[in-house]
């Protein structure tokens, strides 16, 4: 008796549609790239819904996320570097976040010329709420894999990303 066919997803239909048009198409490469793109799009939509529910704009979340990643305290120039933005752009973001009570700016205790930005409890709560929904969805999706399979997937994707990052 033959093994049952695995379930099909939308990418299987996509590849089947293009194989007759592009006979040299590698179905495994096309499948992997298309699935990665669709998964990324799905997680982006999940993040957008989560941000809307938490009342954060994407740029607010990104700024809070980078600040939280620095232990809740950073200089505006550090945040600008982390976000890949000009320092003036970060100043505008911080103004809005400070008005909402999500960050607090204080003169540095180390250097009077410097300002430190600190994540407030309200900012941490807003960031954490938005992050939680995305993390829950990531866990739900990757929960179909064993711990060993998740490690293998991560290792394989790292190899691919190292090539992408080298160009």
C-alpha cells in the first residue's frame, strides 16, 4: 500500500501552475521561497492587527522594541542607529512616545551633554501586549514542529541568510 500524499497548501498549487510555463523551475526552491514570503506576509498581518488592538503605530512599536532590546534605556543616537534612521527622525518619534507616557527623557548621569531615553511601565506594557500576540502566533505556527525540527529549520535559514547578508 502506498503512503498517503501529504496535504497540499496554496504554494503547491502555485508551483503546479508555473511548472508547465517554466519547465526549468526548481519546485523545491520555488516552494521554499514562496512559503517564506507567504509566512512573512502572514506574520506582518498578525503584527498589524496586534498593533491596532494595542493602539500603537508601527513606528511606535519599532521604537519601543529597540528600546526594550537595550534593557529599557538608550540614547537617541543609539536608537537612531538601531532603527536605521536619522537622529532628527528619532527625536520626533520620542516626542510622540513621551507625550503618550511610554518613554521618559532625562539628562545623562554620566555626560551632561547627553540625553537618556527610558522605557516607562506604560511603554513596556504597550510593547509587551503587541509583542505577545505576534509571539503567540509564531508559537502556534512553529508548534507543529518538534524542538529538533525547529532547530534544524533555524539552522537551514541561517545558512541561507548568511548568503543573503554577504551580498
